[in-house]
C-alpha cells in the first residue's frame, strides 16, 4: 500500500473522513506514523465547521456555544472512539488494578459510574478550554489541540511497547517507533513554537502530569491496548487546551 493510501486508511480507521476498510497486519503496524496528520485533517474539519457559520454571522460572539459544537463535532467525526477508550480505562482502573480483573472490565461493553464520570470531566473540560481559545478567535489552536493529542498517543505508545497486548490495538500500537515519535513531536510542537511558544511548554507540562498516571497504570496491569491509546489522545487534547489557556493568562 502506498503512503497516501495508508494515510487515507488511517484516517478511515480513526474517523468518518476516510474509507473504512479491512487492512493487512503490516499496514496496521505502520498507521501510527500518520496519526498527527490525521489529527491535522480532523482538527481542520472541526474548526471549519464552526468558523464558517461564524463568518456568516451565526453564533458570532458566542464562544461557549461554538466550543460545545466543536466538541460535539469532534466526537461525531471520530465516532467517539477515543472517548470510549477513556471511559473503559477509567472503569477498569477505578474498580480494580489487579490485572485479570482489570482486563475483564475493559472487555465489558457496559459503562460504569467511573467511566461516565471520566467522560463528563473530559467533555466538560474540552468545552471550557475551547471556549477560552475561541473567545479570542484563535481557531488554529483547536486544530493544534487535535494534532497534539494524537502526537501524545504516539509517544505514549512508544513508552509502553514492552506491554503491548495481542489484538488489533496491539498491532496498531506496535507501529509507535522512534521515527514515528520524532515526526509526531515535530508536528505537535513546530506550529505552537512558532505561534505561541509558551503554550507549547505548558502543554508538554500538562501532558506529563495527565499521562504519567496512565503510563503507571500500564505497568500495574501489565498491558496496553487501543483503549489506552484513545485515553492518551483525549488527555493530550485537554493538555493542549490547558497549555494554551495557561499561556494566555501568564
């Protein structure tokens, strides 16, 4: 499969913006490299979906409503895939970190109280942070947050290579190589360092705070799968939003 075709396949795997297809294992292992650029496309679609009506005078000056729409569109475009991962991990971690019990809960399609709480906090946090971003018309920061979240997932996957479990998520995570990680860092930090360097610094600090407990959980339950990747993406998006807001108020 060519690189453009693999990019489109990754976009279809992670969102509604590309064709969904069954892929051979070798292509699944090489998808992680494309996560940041998929984030760029997804973020651009979300930003355009709220910027276009504002340009026509619809919801202009209503950053709270625009932020709510942005979060809703992001969840729809990604099929709620990453939010599902966050809720599964929260349920498993809150109930028990004994490995066998944890992985039994992860496989349960039902969402428990801690999973719901994690979703409320994550979605509410995104809305609040995106509101602050949009208050000053910084549309680009929405796109950057989506890219940053996917870059965090690549770096998280690289750090947890020794714990990858068999399965579809394991195949995907096995593609978190050093070249993929270096590319992810470049995509995530270059725009912010150019436009708002302090935001990049705060975002990295926030990501370390939010993702370190998730990484410790990997070691505690002796495994990592696609649910952890989804949780890392969501927490990475929140970290970028926090970084931007902290930089704006510093």
